[in-house]
C-alpha cells in the first residue's frame, strides 16, 4: 500500500517591501517547502532512501498570517498588508529507486489568499493560483548505524502565476547536503542548501541566491513522535527577507499511514525595510 501523509501547519512570516516608480512585479513568496513524501519531519528531508520501488504520496496543508506586509519607515501604511492570509496545499509523490536513490515531485497550489493593494502601481494578490512545480532527486552517500549523509538537487519550474505571488517566472535550483540519524528514541536531521536564484530587481523587492537551512529532532514512543524544528533562509544579495521559523511538530504512524501536524512562528525580525517616504 502506498504510504500517505496529511500535514497541517500554521506559520507566520513578515516580509518588507517598498514602492518605486517603475513597473513593479510579483515574485515567489512561499518559503515553507515540505520535504518529499514519506519523510519523517515537517521541514527537514530524510537522508536515507526508502528502498527499491517504494512509492509514497502526501497531501500537505499550510496556513500563514501576514506573509507579505508593505512597510514605509518601519510602519505599515493603510492597506499595507499585501498578502494578509494565505492557505497552501502541496500534492506530493516520491519513488525510491534502489537502496540509495529517491525521486520526488510536488505540485503546490495557493488555495486561498487575501490582501490589499496599497497603491495602484502594485499588483493585488490573486485569490488562488498554481505554484511552481518541484522536481527533485536524492542520493544517499554514506550510511552508518547512527548517521546518514545524502546529496539532493531540486528544480522549481515556473508554472505558477506571478499575480498570485507563487512564481518568479524563472527556474530555481537548490543543491543540498542532508544529514540524519537515530539513536534510541531520538531521531534527528539537518539540511544545508544553496538556492540558485537569478538576481532580479522586481521593483517591489529584489531577489537573488540564498542559503537554505533546516534542522529537527524528534522523540518517539510507539506510534507517536514529537519534537522541535527550525528552518530559514539567508539571502546573499537582494532585499528579500532572511526568514527564520520555529515549529513544534508531532505525528502518528500506523503501518503505511502517517498523520502529522505542527504549529510555528517567526523568530525575530526576518524582514528588511528598503523603502522611505518622500520628503515633504
């Protein structure tokens, strides 16, 4: 039977943006990316592959409050919540090829979004829209009794709509190193990835290459597990935020079925103000 997973996740993220006179553009806003179907954590991929011709499927749901807020001189102007509430769904599938290789695909969809249009030059977020299709692969490089090391490559194809803040309109690639292991009832994992994203001035903000990271630990007893997770992104350039998120997640596994849930929040001020009010 194909393993299935349902995850509900609550997140908070604030980003800063500013207006300019020339034509503004939307961009891929979503920073939460669930790991491949069949993996144990909510934000950290496994380092091990499931085995030869072992399929998995997952449906992941996430919710965010104020994921994109316009700030001018540190204040939110009237109507400045460009994306106020956001609900996403991720339809995922994976397939193990041999003891060391995993292939994955994920189709994200913005199920519901609401927001304001503070100035006429800025786009208003669409209520719903497709996200960028994710294709990926993972290879296990080293396996020891309490330690596993893997390398992964992910491609995000520009299938989303920029009016829904679900796509840059460009291909993104992420190369990652993943480590994990288990000792007794404690399971842990960590990931460090280089996000190859073209440097682009989008007027509303600008984007560029970044370093994505995540770490997690879980304590298990029988079919139940619970533990903290951290994830974030550090921007090498551009004016997009370097967000960091913490969440507490738990799950229940019975045979091929897995039900997980988590709740999280932003750590510190993950946004950068780039705008200013014109002088009177």
